[in-house]
């Protein structure tokens, strides 16, 4: 496991030989790209990788969690091509506690931007998942409780989880991707990464 380095001149520990698979816990307020954009943090602030290694898919700037990077195009296609319907699991903290009707709406699909989402696996978590404190705390409203949902999607529309929970009247306060297929974020903390093998990716 590797933590963020504070020295941008530190030699990269990932070489250019062969296919590479990097599991990274993207923190809040970090862009899922290496190229600079205004004064926002990017992956370059955390990872020192060969130029041919890029993220598979993306996480929004204000979302957190699992991001997979590789130079293996066949794996990129398998994990991103819609025809494979590769599952991605998110934990989302929402305002108030959704009832059975609201959860059923999410499971069956809701209309966002005129198009119905595909059926999703949705569960109300019994306990707080215990993620590390976010760099910018979520807004706290004394008289408005919050709850956590597990949502498994097999499609990847822009800001989909946030739009889905908003559509049922439970805005997302915090969003963390915890799993892509069988790959889990495990014990990583924000800003940490580890290298995986192809067998782990395709397990």
C-alpha cells in the first residue's frame, strides 16, 4: 500500500514494463485526470505513473473512492463497454431515511433527463460504513437525519447516483465508490493506492 508523496520529484515506483493495474482511492475534490484544470487537485498530485496509464472511467470531482488505472486496453473495454453491464457499487449518504416506496423506485428505475435508469440493486445500510472524515465536511442540519444506501449500477450516466437520489427526494450528501466488479477498495484510505495483478482484476 502506498500513500501520497509530498515530493513531486520522487521517482515513480511503477515502471513501463508490461501491463499495469493501479487501484487508487480518489479523495474528495480531486479531478479524475492528470492534466491541470484551474487550481484544482488532479491525480498528478498523488500518482507518479508512466504516461500510458490512464483511469478507467471516472469519478466526479466531488465524489470519492475506487478508481482503477491501467494501460491494458482489453481490460478498459471489458470494464467500460455498456454491453458487459459491469456492476459498480456506491455507498451514498442521503438526506433523511428513504422508505420502502422510495427504495422501490430506485430499484425499478427513475426518470432522469427524460430517460429511465436501468434497474439497480439498492439497500438501506443498517450502520454507518465508517469512512474516513472528508476534507470538507458535509453540511449538517440538526433537524434533518441522514442515512446511507448501497447502490449497484450497471450503467454509467453522468452524475447518475446523485440524480437518482434527488429524483426520489433524498439528495446525496456524500458519494463513495467502493467496488468495480469484484475489485473492492478494501483497507485503502483517501490518497492511497496499490498495484493489482490481472488475475485480481478478472477474478
